[in-house]
């Protein structure tokens, strides 16, 4: 996992979202990012430029465009075990946590993954669960992930 900006694309290349067999569902940079701010984008130029996300892509819509099975609040809560609308129910926070640093800000990993305690132990890479649940141990996280 890249810890310094500049190689996010390398992370994306090895993820199941990018290597998907169904070419119509294969993720690329422009699945979520817009190289130029769309005319219909209501955000200020500065807000858009923060991550250059397309309209609506700062929400779960970015993932739901392929993972339609999590469109309802009930399905989302069953998957995340967090209330809809909470930071724990935002797909990005678990599957693309802030792990890299560049241009004087933290940026999300484009190596789309699921929280995994063993990966944290093997690599020292931050665990998405423990980035929010700062008072919990990796053992607690392992128990929570095992029971879900």
C-alpha cells in the first residue's frame, strides 16, 4: 500500500473492482473522478478540486453504481453494522481509508480492500476499523469482523 502520493493508480490496478471479468463493471479512474469539473456540478471549484470527484461520487453512489445490492438502508446497515448516514456506513471509510499523504493532506487509498486484522499484523498497514475505533484493540476488531 502506497503511503506517499503519486502511485494511487498502482493500487487500483490490483483490486477486484479493476480486474473484474465483466468489462462493463470494470472500474477505472474516471468511474469516480472527473478530470474537469462538470458544468452541472453545484460545488465550488475549490470543493471539486479537493479530490476531483465527479458529481455524487463523494457519497456511496460511487460504489453503488456497481454494487446495487447495497442501495437500500437496510442492506447497507446489514453490511456495515453502522446506521445509514453515519461515518461507519460510508463505503469509502472501510474500503478506501485514508492511508497516504500528499500535497499537504491525507488521501484515500485507491487499493480498494476490506478491513483485515491479519493484513495489519503482516504489513503494519492501518486498519480501517481502528482508524475510527481508536480505543479498541486489533483483537476487538478481529472479533467484530469474525462475527459479521
